[in-house]
C-alpha cells in the first residue's frame, strides 16, 4: 500500500513537471558578443545566450555555441534563461559566424540569429590631440585632451601625465564616436608637461598601446603687474595724486596684432587696505583731486583677462600733514600773542585815562569838607597825577 502511494506521488510530480515545462516554452533565443563584434588578437570574447520563454520559469536547457556550423562549446542541461561562454586570447582563426543552439528537455532545439565576430591582428594605438592645437595655453584656461580609436567603439580611455607608469588622471568611456575627451577645466602652471592616453575594455581588461605623447605648455597671461603713485608715495595735503596700474602680458600675447579677435580686454581693480576703491574697469589710472589723511594706507591693483588674473605687490602710502599742522599752530599762537598784546595796551590806556579822573573827583569831594586851603592845594597837588607820564 505504501509503495503504491509513493509511486502515485511520483507520478503526480512528473505530470506537474511536464505541465510546467509545457507552460514555459522557449519562443526565441538571443546571442550577444561582448565587448563587441570587432576584436583584436588577445582580447577576451564573451558570448551570452538568452532564451525568451512564454512562462515565468525556464525549463532545464542545454546550451551550445556553434561557429560556422561547427559546435565549439556545449553544456549539459542547466536551469536558467541565460548562459555565457568565455573565449580568452582570441585569434584570427576564431573569426566567423556564431550562433547559440538551445536543446529543450523534449529534444527540440531553438537557434539564435547568426552573430558575425571579426578578430583582427592589428596593433591598436589611440591618437591623442590637444586643444589649443599648438599645445600652448594660459593658466586658468580650459584645455581639451582628446583620445580616440575612431574606427573602434566601446572602449574606455585613460590619460596619463608625466609618466606612462603614473596613476591615470581619469577614465572615460567613449560616447559612441570612437573617442573621449579629458578636460583640464582651469589649467595651472603645474599642468605643463607630457601627456599620454590608452584604451581598454573587456573583463579581464585588454589594453591598447599607449598613444604618442603631446606636450602642453601653460604660461601666465600676465607676466608682471606693478603699481605706482605720482608724484610719490608721500602725499601732500590737498594736492592731487595719480595711481597707475602697469600690466605686462606674456610675450606670446603681445605679439598678436592689435586688431586680432583673440586679443582679450584687460580689466583693472584698485585696492586700499584690501578693499576695492572702485568697480573693475578698463581704466589703468585713477586720479584723486585732493589728498586727505584718509588716503594713507596699503595700495595694490589686480588685472584680469577672462579667468587669468595677477595682483601687484602692495605699496605703503602716507599723507604728509605735519608741516601744515605746525604752520597752523604757529599762526594761531601769533594771533593769540597779538590779541593779548592789543588787549593789554587797551586796558593800560583805559586805566591811564579813567583812574586819574576818578582821583581828582575824590579830591574835590574831600576839599569841600576840609576847608578852602585844602581845596586850593589839592588841585595843585593833584595836577601831577592828572598827567601821568609813560612809564608811571
């Protein structure tokens, strides 16, 4: 009885398995070649088979790879909708038309479309170009380093600076045009030197040869900036003065013709104690009509052209107000002395005139009370007092 039950359970499982296989029929087979259909000797070719079923689960399948109608690889039955075949170090003999053949449990087979794979025995060497094309640029400019294989797609490009054994500056996949661009967004003097590039793809990665090197020469747009004051760094109170910013551009820029469209306008900014005096402009000279004490300080200027800029050394400016102040003190002192002298003379004269008259008045009053003889003598005695001499 138990044996019959086990046999019955096995029969049911087999029936269910058959129904599941029937419900997951393979409708089509797809084959893809990676990293691409065109390879060079030494790369690794990965062929991936993928089945499309009309059910959620894939049945047990046997995958096989055929090249030019000759089977080159096969598997036993496995569970899964995809399977990959790896061919390392491909050679030219492995060029041909590949297809994937899938064998179903019932023995039926499904085939993919042919995929042409071409293996070339060539030395891949990318081309490296730089923009500006002459390899000369100014600091803060954007420089483009373009690396390409042109006739080949699907490569990752790497750039190197200074030495081919140095770590790569960057890695960029091509955008479908057979090349990629590495940008030095704001170049600096330290970016001067030799550059290389190479390309790689696949797993494990297969690399091309290094490109020929290009030399990039980065220089400053401005070679020197100085600031000068006229008539000098010691300002006279109330006198005018002029500030001039002198900018010397690089020899390469100065050789451009005046009407060249590539000549760039230079903007000047003046500073005192680190703060801008005026807004930036194309004027290299600032004039002040009257010097004041507040004009003392540290002066400098900055010149800019595009993103390139350079500042002058600071110069210290003072305002000479000492002589004027001393003169004012002297004038005020003299004026005070004159005023005091005049006031003293006026008071002296006033006293000379007023005091004797008062004394004579007082003598007459006294004579009225003292009798006629005193009244007679006092005026006589009073006469000298009425005519006080200079020096009394």
